[in-house]
C-alpha cells in the first residue's frame, strides 16, 4: 500500500497538517524506539502500542493506518535511554469535510476569514501544497493540489487549525481542508515512465441482494 513518509530532523519538533483516512509513516531511525502519543485535549501521554491502528516498524518508524481526526496531537519518539529522538505534531484534518473545487469551472476555493477568540482575532486561511503532476501526458488531463486549514495569530507563526485551537470548543465551518483541480496538458517524457504493478480482480456480478459494492484501489493515495 502506498503511504506518505514524514521525516524530521534529529531531536526536532515538526508540525504538519494531513488528511484523515490516508496512511502515513513517521520516520524515527533508531532500533529500540519507544513511541508516545499526547492528544490535543491535554490528556496524559499514551504508549502507542495500545492504539489499534498504529504499529511500530522494524527500523523504529511508526505506521498509522487510516488515522482519524481524534488522533491529532503529539507523537514523541525516544530511545531506550528515554532520550528524545524526534517529535511530530500532526493535525489530521477531517477528509469527510473536504471542500472540492475545479478551477476551470469557475468554482472558488474557501475565502480567508477572521475568528475572535477571547481577546484576540486570528486569521483562518488555506495553506496550499504545490500542484501535483498532470495525470495524463500528450492529451488533456487534470492535476490537483491539497490545501489545509491554518490559523495565523499576530504573535505566532501560522499553524494547522486544530493544533492552534487545541481543546477550544466550538464548530467552525471554515476550518476544513481543500482539494483544487485544474485542467492540464503536458508533453510525454518517456524517460520518466515506470512500470506500475497491476492487479487482476475476479469478475463479480451483482445480484438482487448485493447491489452495492465498495472497491479499494491498493495503490491509491490522495497525496500523489
């Protein structure tokens, strides 16, 4: 299965926004690592071994399968002497609220908004990733880019929305991730072509009692 690999400099803290439901691997290159998780609700740190959709890989890194917004928080990797190796502060933004627009259809992305919190006013905006590659060459295709909800405070550097709000109560309709699509036309570069593995599925005919199916693409990922 295709996963996104997140890496961070040794003994550093890295913040990142991601989409829920998409598998990730947090890099921690140490043979005898111990991982802890602290949620944004301020609860005591938990050993990640107690979390069913998380497993430690042989090299020390951490694999999160189908991570959920409730797993937003701090992932702390330490060695067997309790010394910090690396930390990740992740905001798993809810993919079910994804705002999708097509640039060439005149659809507009979410606009910036201000939000008053106690005595301060902050700016809510979308932090866009670079455009991904066109999905076709030599003929019209499409490309996409992902955007994440960020908050800008006049006194702090911008950060992912729910890492900023932490345990702040409330529902804010503007605070959701985005996906933007646009048309593209690029020439084919045969030197970049690679052979992709393929899968053969048995032919399956729907019957009266099984008129709904859910097909999963084993190599699919919204990150590429």
